[in-house]
C-alpha cells in the first residue's frame, strides 16, 4: 500500500526494528508487539525520505487507523496530514465509519484525535501480572473441543453481552448467532482454549493468545461461585509455564466485577486505551 498526498507518504516498511528506538515504548504499548513483528498492517510515515512515524492500518469492512509520530518530529503537522492521507485511501470504498484509539490518559493524544474529528466511544484497560504462579488445586479443566462449540459459544456470547450492557458503553449490544467465521475461530484456537467442568457440565471458558488472557467467561447462572477466579489463575499459570515473564489481559472500563477480580489477583494497570470513531458520510 502506497498513498501520496502533499509531502507525506504512507508506505510498507521492510523492517520496523531500525525505527523503534525513536519511539517512546510506553506511548505505543498496545502496538509494540505488532510493530516488533513487522506485522502486515504496519506502515511507515515518510516525509520526503525520512521515516517520521509509524502507522497501523486495517483497510477492511471495519477500517481502523493508528498514527504515531516520533517525538522529535512532532508539532510539524505530519500527524494530521498522515491521518488525512490514510482516510483518503479508505474513502475509495463507501464507508460510514473509521475507527482509531489512543491513550486515554494522554491529553495530547486525546486533543489530536478530537482535532481529526474522532469521538470516543469506549475504553479498555491493559493490565499486567509479573508475579509467581498461583497455588491452586487440580481443577476440572480440559482443552476445548470442536464438539463444545454450540454450548460454549452461546454462554460466552451472553456473558460478554451482559458485560457490555453493564458498562454503559454499549447500550445497543445484542446477542449474536454463531456463523462459520466464529466456529472457525474457536476451532483454530482450541489448543489455547480450555473449559471448566462442574457436574459434567461446562461452566467456564478461557482462551490464551501468547502472553495474553484473551477471553474469560463463566455461565451467567454459575457466576459468583469463584470459577472465574480459579480459571483466571489457571490461565495465568499456563502462560507462565510457557516461559513468559508477564501475563497481560484487557478489562473494559466500568466492568467493575472483573476489574475487582484482576486487582485482587495482583494485575496492575499499564494504561487505558480509548477507542474512537469518525463518521465519513
């Protein structure tokens, strides 16, 4: 992908690593891993021949952009022009909304997003655990199987639907029916997914992605019995056993029950990411 407008050029980088020392790691925390991997959605922001920043772009049915200008190149208009350049490339298709995100506690980022026309819609907290393994008993937990799909999908979908409503961020949240895409995701990630069994019934589900606990869900009628705590501790131990020094997870802001649980387990807040959107028509 190469986009030209004015003096700014957005172009795929062959290797991102030579530029990472220009960035403030704390500022790009949520994208650091992707940028380190030189992921397919990571692009350089060029001014003439100099790389003045890095962008993360998803140009699909739900377009997303993230623009980061290296500190020494700020206040020159590069960020604003980069956003407008990327947006122009999105508008080749009939879009209604473009998404972005920024550090909620960084007022400069918030002001910049607002200047570009983006309105915050919700926020989530990245949390980190760097402690020892939890001392837990042998739990009735096994790997997820494809035959678990119909059972697991519905209670996970319901748990997240009720969570979204409880936070106040998503008043229009609805239950969704399974489809081939969701079935494939569960199947493809089954080696990193586990179910909690009580009285021969699945009451909980957890999914891990590298060092991150990606999904934790307990059947609504089984909540309040400590299964969520035990399943989170179990997943944390697996991540540590796989050699990671840090375990991460995301907690939607205002999800008070989950936040209280993670705080009590020793997870610490890293930063809060605000998600924002902009209407294009």
